[in-house]
């Protein structure tokens, strides 16, 4: 499966939430995780990530992440 431009689809998940401490990646409340979405390429995931990160800039404990789902689905493809 590929996108309209003919390049390979590389799925990325963008999600975030409030961390327990600034130096860790443990979330304060898993029930309140913000699943932003799944995107067909890194560029669109990065755009979504930047938007959410900018919206929460006043809360130092809020963090958003990009997960390379394609690496989990096909580890040998990297």
C-alpha cells in the first residue's frame, strides 16, 4: 500500500499526556492520554506533533511523542 505520490506508507502515531516528573517518560494518568492520530508519513506526524506541543507550551509536564508504527509492524524494514 502506498500514498497518492507513490511512496511507501510509513505509519506514525502522535500521542501525549502529562508526565509525573520532568526527567521521566512516565505518564501521570493513562486514562487522560491524548491520542492525536495516526499519520501516513513522518512529515504529517511532525506537523500534528508541533501543533499539539505549541498548544500545551504553558504546562512543562505535558509531552507529545511521535511513534514510528511502521518500525513496530515491520521491524526488518526499519
